[in-house]
């Protein structure tokens, strides 16, 4: 689990694509201070497992499903990525609970400056927007943000200077894809509400039943 509070920006060094997946090497510093083989590092909002590392880089394997659902299908050497180590028990939860399991991608439509903040408008599919609520939380490329506006086609968030300086959000141009992870609470509620327990239907003991089973 993660919090959506980015610790540093890393840089993609190499991308070795296979038929559908990829092996990616990322330059970093802070997230490697106590890293162990097999640790999880949230990279642009995606929970990835460290397969090798040294003092200034680490490598991960990205499966086909992740490539399909995320903006990693467009990732290239030189790209900046948001990095966060997994949450430890006892840490402050300053953002919100982020699983690192991407629901899909959105498209940046516009940036608009308002005093010291920047408004970002993101267009998303209807099946994602149904989980995005006013004043709810969302992870955008792994960054925990509060939804300040939402309609049937798009939503908006406001980015403060600290977030601008610590993340990649304002380095992207309009038309760029961003990874979206909706608040997991809404998805659980939808699953519980729509679940129907499958039980065998009881047949009534009547004349038709008795005839069907040879008693009459």
C-alpha cells in the first residue's frame, strides 16, 4: 500500500520491451536508501517489484496487463516518473490509501493558473468517472489529489507549488495520458451492492414435481 505522497522523481534509463511486457531501469536516490530485493516501489502510480538495484538505479518487470492499462505503453528513456516506497506500519497517512493497481488512463485537457495553484482538467472514460466524486481522493500518476470538480466527461484537481515541484504532473503537455487509480472504497461498495449469491432454486413439491420424478 502507498499514500500518494511522492518521495522523488526518477528518470527512465532503459526500456526493454518484450512481446507485450517490458523490463525497465529507473535512476533514483531516495527510494533506494533502504531498498531490498522484492520491495515494492510505486512508479507513476503503478506498484512494481524491484528485481535488481544498485546505489543509483533499480529495475522492474512490467507485465502485459500493466502495459495495456497504463501510460507505460508510451514510456521512453529520459522520461521522468513519480516514485514512492511502500507504506510502513506506523507511518503518517498524509495522502490516502493507494494500492498501486491502475484502473485506467485519463488525458490532460488543460492547465489553468489561479494565484499560486494550477488547475488540471483531465478527461476520463465513463467507467472511471463513476468512481470519482466531488472532494473525493484520486491518484494521478501516483499523486494523491482531491477532486475539486467532476462531470460526465472530465474532472479537475488543483496542484499547489510543493506538488508542482515534487512531481511530474506539470511536466506533461496537454494531450498526455496519466495513470488513474480511483478511491478503492467506491469499488468495494459497488461490488457488495451488485453481488448476488448463487443458490440452487428450490422446487416446489406439487403434482408436476411428482409426475416429473415418476411418483405419479
